[in-house]
């Protein structure tokens, strides 16, 4: 089975962590006998300094035995003209895909995000007469369609033209069916790699990272974006740190809010206890998780964040906002705590319980999280993906003969 994957979210030399979860899924599918080629639109806008790194690396690459084609695609700073991105993607990709098909006769197109990628895929489906599926990850159905009427309409059009929709949570499936009632959709949870994310000695992890042994450590992993609710997290942490000065917060990731968050930390008097460590290679994330006492996620909106699954695989309790599909995986008071988004006091209360008031509870939650993580591995994900592809091809093949 040959699958052409279209995803603007994919690791590249300018951003090695972009869409790492898509790459991890494809690695697992390769082990299930599914051959994939990746075609990834990358930003192209002449003379824009922020995107200069995308002009400096080869347009073809191989990563873990998976061929990748990076295609410079017209995009605008600040998401200007975002409603036209689906068309820009289609125009940039059509010729490249025609060349790929000459030596890689793909059976199905799989896009990641319904807009812009899934919209471009719908136009490519017509050109190449190939079945199309798209995975919805979160913002592409919860946020993007509500930016403008045009984005909403093109999202709706893409949903109708796909042969099947995959969502990474049941909540996203419901959100999708609000836009197009009755659309064929299947929930397949993301996964994690248990060969990489597993519990190991906290002392050893801290020695590798230079984290002091005597502190209580809270870990956040993700982009420093507004949607991650990081202002609330810092307010919650300030409350915890006021009572417990031995507690530290480690922020693994980067983004446009870094300067603003550092200023907030200074004004709150906790800058010595908050560590901005920047982006780290994915191979290093298991060490960060195992170095921590609790993993936190303060997002205002999510699909199914990988860090929840990875933390569970490492046997760590999680305190997370109850958004998107998180509550479908993280069980309140069993494997962690769920809080309302935008409630830093509640976030602080649960962090304090796990860090300073009931350490035995944190250990118990972590053990239960580890036990239940076996249901959400990338292998399980890939098995379900293969079954779904086969079902679509069996149903649709006569239409394309």
C-alpha cells in the first residue's frame, strides 16, 4: 500500500520539531507495511527575514527512511490572505505530485489539517482520481473556520469532498459534524513510542539536564503561543511558589510569547524559579519528562496533545485544562487532574496537591497513567490506520478504475 502524505506540519531543518507527531505516525505505519512519501509545503515569501531559513535547505530529504519533498509555497507573514492558502497549496503541489506519481504510484492521499492541506487535497483528488482522507488535529476545526466566512466555507467544502475524515479525539469529531452533519469520520487517537517514552530514574534524568536534585519540578512542553494559556500557568505557578519556594517550572519550547512571559515572571518575583530552556530535540523530551514531578498543560484549546500521552508513558501525573479531547485520555483524580481553562487558582490548587501535599497520590496517579498508556501507542494507531485505508480502498476502488 502506497500513501502520499500532504502536511505543512512536518519536521524540517528550519523547525525540526514541527509536526513531529505526523512523522512518528508515519514511522509506525512504515512498520505496518505502508509505504509513504511526504510532500510538505514550506513558507515562501521573498525577503521576509523570519522565513529565510526555509530557503537554505535542500528540497528533498530522507528521515528515518521516509522520503520528504519540501515545496516552497506562497504564504504571507501574519497569516494574511489565509483563506487563499488552500489554493496556494494546490498550485504549488500539483506539478510536484505529478512527478512523484511517475515513480511512486500512490493508492491514497492523506492530508493533515482540513484547511489548508485538506482543501488542497480535495482539488488534487479531482486531478489524480485518487481517494482522499484528512486528519483533523484541533485548531483546523475549532479555530481556523471562525477566522472568516471564506475559511469556514472552504473548510466545509473540503469536508464534503474528502472520502473520510479522521479526528484525533471524539470532541473533534463532534466539532466536525457541527459544520457538516453526517460527515463520515472516525476517531483514531494519536500515540507515543513506548520504546522511547518509559519511566526511568529521576535522579539520572536530572543529572543529564543539570536540574537540581532538591527541587520540585513542574514541566511544560509546547510552543509559547497564546492558545497554550501560559499567562494562566505563570499566575498559577506564582501562587504555588509563594507558599513553596523549592518548586521550579521548566518551559521546554519557544515562541513569540517568550519575552512577554519573562517579563511576567520578573514582575511576579518568580523569575529565578522559572526556566525557559527553549526548544529541545524530540529525543530529549523523555529525559525532561522523567526529570519532572508533574507535567502541566494550561491550553485554552487543543486536539489531542502528544505530551499527555508521552507523560503517561513515562508514568507521570498530569494537570491539564479540560479542553479538546484531553478528558478522553486523562482521567480526573485517577491519572491526573482536569481543570477549567482560564482558572489559574484551580490550576495552582491541583499542582500544590501533587507537589507538596500528597506525594503518594502523585506516585499512584503516575503508576495508573503508565498502566493505561498501553492503549495509545503509535503501533495501535498504525494498525487502525491500515484497517481504515483498506476499507476505503475496497469501497472506493471501483469508482477510480
